[in-house]
């Protein structure tokens, strides 16, 4: 089983945030903590991560309006935005 996501708030390889099609995670000192979860995005859905006074993960409505729907939020701001990238994770058990 594989999942894909967006990495942001990168400080180093042990401290960052990432969002997948189903969840928002924070990694601190190498330990992952689930911060928010939602129903899985379907193929073709687009995810937007807005970092301000909190982290909001949204998806674009697919009706050409440009509106978004907030999927999950976490009330913190990364100490640095750092680099932004993509992630692919693998789990033999499917626990992603």
C-alpha cells in the first residue's frame, strides 16, 4: 500500500509536516503524530495547504467556482516554512 502527500514546514529530516489524501501529520524528533483526518480525496481532487495562524488543509470544489472546502485544521504554525516537496510512503499492512 502506498500513499502520497505534500511535505511542508521542513526543518530537517526529523522535523516537518505532511498532508496526504486522508490526513495531516506532524513529525517531531522523528515521531509522527496525526493532527487531522478526513475522507479520502478521490483521483482528480486537488489539495491546498494554507499556513497562517493555523494550518488548514482544503480541497478545491470541482465546479469551476474556485471555492475550497476545509478538510482539516491544526492550530499551530511551523516555526519555519522551509522547503516544500512531495512524499510517497509505503506500508505492507496498509496503515497509512
